[in-house]
């Protein structure tokens, strides 16, 4: 079973985002799970991440906690006869975002009914709200959406496309601009790569500094102890001192 984890290299701008596993808290159809109803997919074929909204206006859900609203969405799908006489298996998205937090709702390998005729190769991220009829992404939800995408891309190296639901089949979902999302995620990935490279370079420099410190101490010990190595140690220390003076360090 695939494990998802919050990226450790995100900047402080994203540290307020919470990643919460609620897979065992959501209602499930008593007749079957998603695995039993629709099967599973191999990680290697999951190459497209699809963005959604749940199409429920925010003004209508303010009285519900995040878990309560997610449970109501799952129950509505279980009770729906649109796809099966006994209803869907449960919550239809892998990750769901509300109030700036990311909720892990299904095992990624399971095939859900996220995008008609496209469920064999897609993973689904949903932001709570109706963005086609007036709601707008808050900065908190937008940050959480980007982190959710990074989480899935790190877990699924085969992902090469980020699409809106409506870019695969005719629908008003997700209602927010996908070009904006793709551009921001691309910029974030570049930033993370540069920061990782800088961190690695800094680590290398620190290791070099530690090695230099060890070597200088060794030379000092030999230079201050009479013996066959004393003259050569003094010569090498003098060379180190010349270099440091040329750099303005002495």
C-alpha cells in the first residue's frame, strides 16, 4: 500500500498546511469498497493528476466541520444510484482540501469514479467549494492544493500531467484556472530543486570545512612536536596561512 507524506523541504510559507489521514473515518458502502467495486491500479500507470471541486457552495457548509462535511459527501455518493443500483463505494477523491488542510481520503491504488472513462490512470484532488458559481480559492486552500500536488507527484513519479476535470470530459469542474495552478506548481518545483541544490552544496562545504579543521589541527600537532614531521608540518601550515592572508582571513 502506497504511503503519502508531507514534503520535508517546503518553505515556511507552506508549513501551516496540515496533512491528515481520515481514510478510516469516512462512511463506506456496506456492499463493497472501491477496491471490490472498481479494482486497483498499478503505480506505474498513474500518470495524470486531476483537480476537482466538490461543487458545494461554501456558504452552505459553514456549519459543518471538515470531517462532517467529508462524511456527508461520502454518504451522498453511497446513496446515489447514478452509477450503480447499490450506490458508489464511498468518498470519490484521493485527497480533499478544506480550510487550508489536506485530507487523505482513499488508498491511492483504488480506482474511484473521479473522471468518467478516465479512472484507470488518474488520481484525484478536490478542493471544497463551488468555484464555477462564485466561490474563489482562498490563499490557504491554494497553498494546500499545491502541497497536495507535490505530495502526489513525489509519491508517483509517473505523473506527468496536471489536468482539470473539465479538460478531460465536458464539465464545469473544477471552476478555478488550471493554467494558474500549473504555472504556480512548476515554479514551486523549480524553487524546491534550487533550495535542495543549495542545501546539498552547503552540506558539502560544511563537510569540507570540518575536514580542513581536522587537517589543520593534525598539522599543528606535528608542527609543535619535535620529530621528522615537524619541518614539513610547519611548511604546510605556513602555506595555509599565506592563502588565508590572501583571502583577508588573517
